[in-house]
C-alpha cells in the first residue's frame, strides 16, 4: 500500500528547485510577490481546500460539506480538475495536487508567483491587507474566527441551530458590503468591540454590560420595553442615514436586533451574535478583493506564466506539449473565461503602451507628421530594427562570448556578473551549476538562460512588437490616432533619422505600464479603460440577449461600447445586485428599507424574497426592499412578435415587505422609485440605454 505522505514528500523535494528558480525569474522580470509557501496535497485534501475557499480551517457550517460534495463529483467525472489553490496572504500559501504532472506543477508555480505579486501590489487587496505591522495574516484570522464560532456553538446555553441560522442569514448578505472601503470604515456605533477571542462567556467584552442589566432585576417584559426604547432613542439619528448606506451588513450589525417569536417583539442580540456577524463580515471583506479583480488577477497570472513557461523555457522540451495542452484548456474553457479575457486585455495594455512609445519617437523625426507618417516611415525597416539583438534573443551557452562583449561595454541588458561566472565555469576545471556548493560554480545557463540577462534584456527578448502576431500593429495605426498623439507633443527633442529615434525606444515600456495598471484598477475600471474598439474588433467580441419576440438568444451587437457596457454590468458589485440602506426607521415604525440600485437589470424576485427573510433575522423588525421591474402587457408582446421586434415594457416600482409571516408586495412611492433609478453613468448604476 502506498504511503501518501512519503509520496507527498518526494513530490515536494522534486519541486524545491523549480519553486526557487520561478521566484528568481519572477523578480528578474520585475514582479514583487509575497513570499509563497508551497504545500503538496492529495485529491481529497485539495477538494477540502476548495470547499473551504482555499483555507484549511473554517467555522462550522453545512455549506462546506455541500461544497466538498460538489467539487468531489466534478473531480471524479473530470469536469473540475484543480491544479492549485493560492490565498491572498503574507506569506501566501499555495497548495499543489501531488498527482499533477511535472509540467502542470511548474505551470502552477509560475502562475502562483504572479498571483502573489498581484496580491501584494493591488490596492483592492490592500483594502484588507493593510492591517498594520502584522499584514493581512488571513490564515490566522480565519482560523481564529473558526475557533470563536466553534466555541460559541459549544456553549451549553447557546442553541447550535441558532448559530447556524445566524450564519445562514449573514452569508446570504455577504456581498452587501462597501467593497470600495476598508473593512473597518463603515462602523458607525461606538461601543465595545468584539475583536478579541470569545471562547467562553467570561471572555465576552459585552458581558459586563449584560451583568449590570441583570442586576436591575427587571421582569423580562419590562427589560425588553425599556431597553428597546433606549436603543431606538440612542440611535435615532443614525438609523435614518442622510445618504444611502452601501455597507448593509455594517448597518445591520450596528442597529439590528433579533426577533423574539415568544413575545412577538424585537430584542437586543446576545453578544455572541454580534461576534458571529463581525467575524463573517470581516471574511466577506477578505474575499472581496478576489471577487472584484477576478479578470485582472487570473489574466495577470496567466500572462506571466506564459512568459516564464513558454518564453523562457521553464517547461523542459519533453514537457512542453503537456504544458501547451494545459494552457489550451485554461484559455479554451467555455463561457465568460476570466483567464482568457484577462490575458488578452493585459496583452492589449502592453501592446498599446509599446506602440505609443514607438509612435512618439517616430513622430519626432524631422519632417514626419501624422499626415505623411505612413508614406515617410518604412514600417518594414522599423519592424526589423525592433527585433531583439541576436545574442539577447538567443541567450545561452552558444551566445556567451557575444554577451561577454556586450557586458564589457556595460550594456544594461546583460548581467555582467552572471556572464563572468558562466565564462569561468565554462573555461575552468569545474563546469559548475547553481546547485553546486563550490565558490566557482556558475549559473545553469543551459537550463536557465535568463540568468544571463537583466530585466532590460528580458524585456527586449519578449518585446511585444517583435512577436509575430503583433508585427503589423504599427501599420494599422490610423491617422486619427497619430493626430491625437501628436497633439500632446510640445517642445520635444527631434531626431534626424529612424535609427536615432528607435535607439531611444524603451522595450520595457509595456511591462512598466502593466505594473502601473496592476496597482490601481479593479475589473470594472480595467474593462472600462482598456476594452477598446480595436480590442473588440480583433477579438471578435459581441453581445447577445434573449429575444422575447423569437423566444431564443441572438447576437445583439458587435459595437465596442455595447460589449464594454454589458461586461461592466456583469462585474459591477461582483455581478450581484447593488443594494443599499435607504431608511432604518421607515414609516416611523422602526422598519428597515433597503433599495435596489436599479440599472436596467431586474432582480430575481424569488431570490430577493428569500433574502429579505434573512434580512429580517438580522433586523428583528419588518424589512422592506424597494426595486423596479419591467412589466409587459400581453398586447405589447403579441404586437412585437408580429413585427419581429422587442416589446416595450413599463417600469414599475415595487416594495416587498417581510414581517415574519409572508412576503407581501406593495406599490412603491414615486419618490423612493426616483431614488433607486439610475440617472447618471457611474460604476454602481448604469442607465437603460447601456443595455443592448
């Protein structure tokens, strides 16, 4: 019988060198990743990690088992093979499946290093990660939450079913946070926190308050009445926010109660309930960074993986076909493929920056204008001049002498020290490799030729305008684009010849621009900024919609604006409806009024009704949800079907209410309808005409 742990140790030992070399190459390329700790796991352990969202321990809840069963079935039938999991933490933890092939493991490692760079440098991850000297420390925080909630559930005075029901309620609302703010920014009530562990009743930070109330020796009815009025009075101003509150969970945490079915009234929560809400809300903020940057993050990791595995031969020659199959499966997945869309958008960012840099230099040549650019500039000559130096392109043992000559001239593209060590190892008694302990060992340039080059050399070696698929991109630049760029050129230096101009081209411009974009954008702003007409046209992107007239899906538009707007709707607020708090004292009855920021896409009303029940559990009093639906008359549908057009609907305001019995439907006040309807273009709401 095979000892799985021995197998895992053997796999780990074989991956030690590739992991170290991948880190060195990532840093040579200009990435700045968190440290990464790699773990080897088997199928079952990997499925458990996927079920737990990438962590080894989570709070007790039924959904983890459901996730595990689903992933196990996908894995068993070959529909959901997992290559890796990596979490956003410092250090990051990456889990590799021991049954993966060597090529897959190397691809995963290079992919992970790029993820770790994105985690460390993207500001949307920084909203959670900036937690003081300790950094994000996510694994420890989530483990502490698991201990807290497990300890609460084990208390003799706490009903375990009540804990699970509360987790259900908070989980249903985990995306109703303010994803644009740090986790602690939306808290509005100054009262004892619950940041410390509460493993027992004596450790609860609110226990002293509870004890003082108990000392009053009030009847339960009087106690509820007195403290209910005091609670409302103390929070009177805050319960009615002047502006819509985007962090619904924070509002419910600060002002919510618990409905007591025995008395039929709202009562103050037990302290442990607030602890659970705080823990789950914090975790929602942790995962928000991943949800809001899925396209960017996966595209970023796929791009740098391709540079390292394919461009730098990190996959051995006998592994390359396996790696090519691996990448084709990743990029060829059906539906909206985050890896493919992100990879292509990052390449587009790189291409635009590099092309702009070259055009800037060419427009500075004496006598060259946007009007005569294509006639005065020999673009074949330009393409040839932009090809990497032969010794740079073919860096390795065969070009070592040429690289030595460049190093002697202090060429910034060449790592002079590495070249010198490689020459010494070649010409000396010992051939030497990086793994040798001797002082005369040289870099293994046969296996890792990139060690002979600096980042400038690697940038030239992988220059986007030298790749076969992009060599005609300068030829396709329009006069309008040239005119627009020339408009911003003031008091610039001029060049006498094409050669002089191209000598100043910075081959790292594309990578530098990518690093800048990686720091500040999320998926919505990334798509809005870089999904251009050119990108849509060359990538053959289009929108589709369901036609009520034909009762089938059809292509709606190939226009770049329509494609971009549909994608923006898909990624705004994690692709979920945007819901805000409008009023915490609706109709002056202490009711909660939530508003759906209507952007032309109607709510799934069945899901909305069920979610409203969860809101009631966290508010303790009647809860309302305002939204807008489009209603179509039978006559409008029949008329549209005869004409082959889409029916015209009427926008109707609706208010759903839940008070513990049945969800009821009511007409919506026109003033409230106006508050939730989109009236301008921003990243939270999109007007009707944004939809194809």
